[in-house]
C-alpha cells in the first residue's frame, strides 16, 4: 500500500508540475475538480443528459479523475520504463471502459453523449491545470523580480549618496 501511496503522490506531482507549497497543491486539486463538475453539468444538460445535478456531477468527476490518476500510477508502478504514451493510453482506456459507463449509469446518459461530455470536461481540467501553473510561475517570477529590483534600488541609492 505504501508503494501505491508514494506512486500516487509522484503521479500528482507530475500532473501538477511539482507544487511547492501545500496551498498550491490544494488549489491545483480543488479548482480543476470544480471546473470539471461545472463543465460536466452544463455540457451534459446542453447535450440532453437528464440527470446532471451537482451531486451526480461531483461523484462522476471525483471518481473519474481519481480512477484516471490511479491508472496512470499503475502504469508507473508495473510497466518497465513507462513513457507518456502508456500513461495517456491508460487514461483513455479507463475513460472508455470505466468512467463513461459509470457516467451512463449515474446520469442516465447515452454512451456517445457521455463520452463527448467527459472529453470536454477533461479538456477543461487540463486547461485549468495549465493556467493555474502559469499563474503560479508568473507570481513566482514576479516575486523574484521584486527582490532583484529592491536590491537594485538599494545599490542605486547607495551610488547616489556616494556621488553627493
């Protein structure tokens, strides 16, 4: 079990681009989940899925995303020399075999509509993870630039005082 927990943590670090603080990890876990819930509900209702309530979308999103991450973890643990292709293949197979039928059962959807809705939701999750990582990177580089500008300002004030 320890091996799976460690592998799950490594996989989430890879997906979320190694968050530095627990706050970053929390943001990277919650915001994509909520975006998946919202997109799953809205897209499902637009495509004619009758039962796309918040609770049902929450269950499908949470279980689906965890199952995908666990499948990618299993690839890392049991496939010798795993590449990104194997992980993407595992995510696709889990989506096709487990998540979309679960969505059909929970939300009373047809398979094709559920598949399209799930793909759109995963695209929104991937986009949100990318945008959050970009925001954290820009904030981090901005903080470094502020420190550099403070040092530069101090040096310029010292030079100004030396010339007086």
